[in-house]
């Protein structure tokens, strides 16, 4: 664990670039991804920070962009979905890193009888990745991880395993939340700003590492070992920290 990661982060500043995970960071984790609900207070908070920062705020999530859009309603932001495999930039352009379609189909077919035997397992096809959730059957964690590792090995190269909170995911290799952050930072309005990444899960470590490399502010939400430099206790603490951005006297433009 980074020795500084128990330290509270400094007060946010509107001239920074904000990169925010969603589940477990802005929203409490639900038993099923489809069960989460976004409150109007959060939408207002994100919208205000987005406007105050001049548009330098992006959500960087394991969810697909279409899923994120459904959560955000009319609020339109830069979005990186499926751990950076799809990314909408500030100009509205969409960038895609696709998985081998044959490999994905083969894995889905192999998982069909497994899902029938274990109804507590949930397969989520995000389009570019396959996520096997065991939130409803945590005792199957080791089995689910071994299974996905074996299926990945059987279909050949080009994929990698990504573990998360009660989920294991297969995705194209070499693309992650860190690469998404790096891509945003080459573009307006994110370029030449101090980067901030906030996340709670193993798949957020790539984002922390990229921000640390740039001497930015990396913030881990909740307990657990992390390379993040700072720590916030929970979702409520993240929202309070972001709300500090709205205090004009404390955050100088």
C-alpha cells in the first residue's frame, strides 16, 4: 500500500482535470449493475463541476457508454466505457478498441451451461467485454476466476483478465483506464492540467498509476491496498470532496 494513501486529498481546484469512476465511487454498488439508481443531487453535482472546470471532467467506467448515458439522462459528458475500450472525447467523437469477435462468441457459448448450473452467476455482455458477476454467489469467486482464465487461454491471445469487486472480466489486452486517461490528457480541455483520478476497485489501479506518473492526484475510495496517493472513505466522502469544487472562494480559477 502506498504509505500516503490514507491521507485525505487536497481541496479540489477548478483548473484541474477530473477523471471519475462510477460504481463504488459516485454510486453505491448494487447486487446487479442494472439495479443502481442515479439521484438528481449527483447529476447536479457532476454537471456543476463539469461546467466550472470548463468541461475537463470525464467518467471512466467499466460500464459501456450506452449504459452510462442511460444513467446520466440529458447530462452529456466525455465518457470512457468498458475500461477505456470505447471513449467519447470532449468533441463528441467516439474511439473504439474492439475485441476479437470469434473469441468472444466462443467464450459466451462455453459459459452457457455454466450459467444454467449456477443461477447466482450473471454474465454481462458489454459489447467489447464479457463480465462474469458473482455478487449473488460470492462463494463461487475462485471458481469464476479460474473459469474465465481457462476460457481466455483456450481462445488464444489478444485478451486479458480484469478482476474487480465480485466480478471477473475478459477484455482486449493493453487497453485500460490508465490509457483512457492518457488519451484524454492529449486533448482539449484536459491537456496541460493537473490530473485527478478517483476510483475504488482493482481496475482503477491503472488510472492511479497513470496519474501518479504525471504527479497528479490519485484517490482510492474505501479500504484495500492501492498505489493511490490519497484516500476517501466512501461514496459520500467523494461527493463531499467534489462539492468543495463549487466553493468559489476556496477554488481559484
